[in-house]
């Protein structure tokens, strides 16, 4: 057996990289040629629906008919519980029950849009009612608690979507008749199994991201060149999610009806959701290493916030400090929850050789700190400045406008 050398690329590794490259290229082509045009019509329809729903909510609120308990989370939990009657109706396996369960699926999809409208509606009215008054004599929440509270709605909404549709898909697998066309049976099993696995993996990723998130929100990327570096796609992540949700729910509703022609059309829609689900997971699993200089300023809340924001840009945060592993700066850096690794005995400016040695993708810095990245890092577009207003942009000799 041939002994592997560290860093050696095997034929299997090369084949895997090639195959995944083709998969990613095909999905990106699908996003730009199919999903992007579909989203234009999708946005127009839901924009008008949003305006009418918002006007209706405002009228009900003005007349006192809109109860405070009718919140986005109430709608989210309520539509998720509809999985019970949906499963029961599908199990009856008769035409009338199939129509009712198909209507429930569409109603749940509408509820997914309604809870977003309600969340924005109540958020606007709560801000108006507060009027800038600061509550006193109360325990002030930490950054982590504040961030979790602000992102809870989006987290639970996405998880509840999967908690509803995945059991429906599992039950639909048991209703596949062996008397159907063999190709249709194979297509149903393949598409449904693929979606069940992908959406289950997506739920796990969301749980991990939510409960392991740092106490600050990610910086807003400025400049299309920087956005492309981090997304590698012309279609935004939230647009991918919208298209995926529509394909999945409409396709599921049609598949429940169980007509041969309708089933073919339903499988086409569900199959179109498979690459979108894969793309959604891929964007959540970034594998970027971010480096920050930890020896330039005193470790206070401002530095901690900067480190946390830097961590949100990647999957791993490395801090460089002066001295050895027993120095105070190294111990302080290791004690910070968002730090994954510490490099000691840093001397001079960081160059490309340093980044390659430690497999670092980007260097992050604050406006108030001195520039510790040399010209090679700046020219390569590897240095990101995170401003106090929560924006991030490339700095140095790389002109983002020219790159656009």
C-alpha cells in the first residue's frame, strides 16, 4: 500500500473536487437561468400580497380587532400543528381527503408568508409605542441573549417549516402504489428521499448555528466584489430560500392529489427544490479562517465585539499575539469564547506567506488599529475592515469599484 504524504492530493480527492465543482457550476447555472427569472414574478406577486395584508392588519389594529396574542410566533406554531390533520387526511387515501390535505399544505405555505408580515407589523408598532424610553430597574440582557431573541423568529420559522413538510414526505413514501409506472415509482422515492435527507441536514445546521452563534450580528458586506467572494453566486440566500419553499410546498400539494399527470408535474417542482436545498446548506457551511491581530490594543468590550464580528465572517477565528503561550495576552485570547486558535510570537506585518502557512483566508482589522497587513495581502484582496457601524469592506490597493 502506498504511503500518503501530508498534503498530497490523491486521485480520489482530485475526482471529488472535480465532481463537486461540476455540481456547483450546474447549480449556479440553474439559479441564474431558472430561479432568477422565476423570482421576478415571485417578488411581484408577494409584494402586492404584502401590501394588501399590511393594509388589512392596520385597519384591524385601528379598530381594535387585532389581538396582541396574534403574533408571528403564534402563526408559526399554529401552522406547524396542522401537520397532524394533514397526516391524518393523507392516511385516509381517498380523493376528498387528498384535496383537503392539499389545501392545508397551501394554507401552511401562506402562513409562512403571513408570519413574516406579522413580525414586521408588530415590530414597527412596538418601536412606536416605546418612543425611545429606556426601561430602568431591570436586568439588562447580554449581547448573546439580545442576539438570540432577535434571531429566534427566523430560526423557529425555518425549523417549523421542516417539522411540517418532512413528516408529510415520509408518509407520502408509504402511499406510493406498486401498481404505478416503474419510472414514476423510482422518481417518487428518489426525489422524496433526497428532500428528506437534505432538509433534515439543513435543520441540524440551523440548530447548530443558532445555539453556537456569537453575541453579535454579522457585518454588512459592502461592495459587490466582496459579496461575490463570500457568496460565489448572483442569487441571494434569502431568494434561494423563497424559491425552494415555493417549489416544495406547491409540489407537495400537487403530489398529494395523486393523479398521474399531476404527479409528474409535482415531481418536477420537487426536483427543482433539490439543488436549492443543497445550495442553502452549502452557504451555511462556510469554511473560512479569519485572522485578527490581538496584540495592538487592550482587551475590552470594543475588541471583543470586533472579534465576534470577525468570527461571523468565517467558521474559524485565529488571533495573533505577542509573546509565547504562557503570556497574558495569549491566555486572554484563549479564554474568549469566539476564538478558535491563537498564534504566538508574531513579529512584523502579516504577508501572504504567513496566510498560506496557517491556511488563513482573510485578515480582519478595525479602523482604529494600525495596518498590520503588508502590500501583498492588500493587493490580493485579503484584508477586510470592520467599521463601527457594522459594515465590512475590502481595504488597501484593491479598488472594489474597478473590480465590479
